[in-house]
C-alpha cells in the first residue's frame, strides 16, 4: 500500500494535525451500496483504494465468529464484512484517532450493529479476544518492521483454522512477504490478483 505523506502527518499518525476536511464516498462492494465519511489525515480520502477493494471483493469470511480488521482506516473492510454476514462480530482497530472517529460515523451511516471500534497500535487494543478471521490492508509506509509484526503476532490472537488475509502491492508481495507468512503460519497462498495488488492468505494450524 502506498500512502501519502500529509505534511507533518502520516495516515498512521496517532493524532493528525492537518486541518480537518471532510469527504464522502458512495460506492458498491460485492454489489451492495455503501457510504463512507472520509477526511484529510487518513488514507485514501477520495475513493476506495484498489487494494482495499480487491480484499473486500475476494475475502473469505467465516459463517459466524469473530473477525478483526487491523489498520482499519475509516472502516471499509470491517464494515463490509459485518454487512455481508450479520452473524459475525467484527472488531476494527486503528492507531489514528481521526480514522477511529470516522469509522464510528461510518458504522452508523451504514446501519451495522455488529462492529466495535478500538484505537491503538497493532494487537494491543483487542485484549484476550481470539479471532476466526483477521483482515488487513497494512501500513507499509509505517515501516517493514511494523508490517512484519502485524503478520508474526497474528497467530497469537487467532483460533485454530482461522484465516489471515492481507492485501499488498504485487511488486512487494514476492519472496519477502510470502516468507513472513510462511514463518508465522507455515503456509501461504495467493487468494486474488488484480490492479497491481495481491491478496495473500494463510491458515492457522
């Protein structure tokens, strides 16, 4: 994911200092209509980015259980998952306070009741909850160590046979990323390709 430097802010800043400018995205995902309030200081303010769209259109969701969207931004992935399957309990997490505020607005805007928002870095906000599915469009611009931690720490928060799914740019989804997945899970496959992105998926044994 390539994410723009907003002056002194980054999309992964805990508290963006850029002037608040609001936007609205109206789109369809898996044939269903969605509206997302967006703002300056968060990733992809003007549209659903291609990587996120590929993950949403291809993600494999459990029939029931707990789903985590980590690095949720203004909430597209988690809100979509909760909409597609109302039997899921979805938690969405981001370090960016503005993104968390937007995600809360978007939960209401899209009338989903099975989504909870948490603020914090990586897996710290989730407590002891275990997940049947973990989804992410990761903050690559935050540094490879952050992304590697997102992958390597995931199994500690996942149930047996749970799926971990992440979208990355195809040009960086080669041996390095697949190696992170193999090291953490012992397996990896390409779930989907398109628009210069790949969705990688691993299953916890």
